[in-house]
C-alpha cells in the first residue's frame, strides 16, 4: 500500500471499539506485566530478615518477564515522541494463547512491527540471520521476520488491500551492538536509532491510508479470531509499578550491604572498630 497505489476499498470502515478491548489504551509491556503479576503478584511476601537484607523478590523464572517489561516500557517512552500523524499500539495480542507484538507503529512511512530485547551490559553481534547475545545464539531474526509477515497478512485481510509490515528488533541497555551485516528483512537497532529509522524513510502512505490502517489495527478482531477481554491497562501498570518499587528497594539494600561490609572491614583493620 502506498500513496501511488490504487485507492483502498471505499466501503471498508471500522467502528471505534469501546471498553477494555480498545487496543489504543494498551500500555507498553502490558502482556509481559500481566504474565509476571499472574505468577508473582505485586505484594512483598518476604519475611522481615529477608527484607532487611534485600533478598530478591523475583525468581529465575519471573525475572525475564520483569526485564522484558522494563525494555518495552523504555521503547514505549521513545515512541511517545512521534507526532500526531502516527499511531502506536503496544502489547498487541495476536494469534493464540499469550502471543503478542511488542509494538505496532503506523504512519506516513509505513507499518512497523517492533520487537524489544533488553540485554543490559551485554555485547550483541548480528549478521546473516544470526543474533548473538554474549556469544549465545537466539532466534530473534527469524521470529521478528515471521511477526512482520503475519501482521501484514492480518492487516491486508482487514482493509482488503495489500499491506506490508517491516520488522525491527530494538535492543535496550546493551553494552555494545555490532551489526556486521544488515539483514534482508529485519533491522537491528538501538533505542537511540529507532525514531530516525522510522521517520527518515520515504513517505508511502497518504493520511487517509494511515487513518484506515490505524482504525483496522485498533480492532482486536483484526489480530485474533476470538479476542479475549483485555485487562485495564491502568490497573496493570499500577500493580507493576508497586512491584517495581519493591524490586528497586531490595536492590538498593543489597548494594548498601555490599558497600557497608568492605567499609566495616577497613575500619576494623585500621583499629577504628573492635575486630
């Protein structure tokens, strides 16, 4: 679909969905936050001693969801800088079970599906369909490509016109990102490169086409045959924020103990404190 393409079907229209099903209201990272809160909750269930020493709240199984939510929320803040001619949807439920698209962006330069990957302090290397995190291979390129193809097909069916979606993997927090060779159909970007990559491309959609695509994308039925009721994003964000505060509080306490122990040892060695 482009500005020079044949006009879209004039009889295609979409009623604005109401209530919790409105995808425009979804908050960045909502799907992974929901999964995290379902298994972990937002309350502090540790004992007094565990709290005092800053024992971790999250186990190995729940930490990836937490990190994923932080990454998607960071990218969501970046995408919020796009102008009013753009539509951004977050955590779009697609297909079956708990699958979702982290971010769908629709505007004058195209339709984009963005996958967020948060790897703080790690070295990223990618080329020829390969994506390595600290030397470990991950199927990110293949999955991202599949996601864009599926999004294009679903939107095409909704608007009755050929739609192509472009894919990008947005890396958050990495120490270094090396793109040795660009991939054929998936861009690998840092958070700082994202907006320029989206807005700096040629204009391919008219305002009318953007409006139609955005309206179609906002329909839960575009992405799933039988859409399920979606949770209130305000409630999900509030619960996650409460958990995030507890996690950060525990981290600061652990850091405090780590800093206090060497200081106590040095003071003892210097005779300031009794050994």
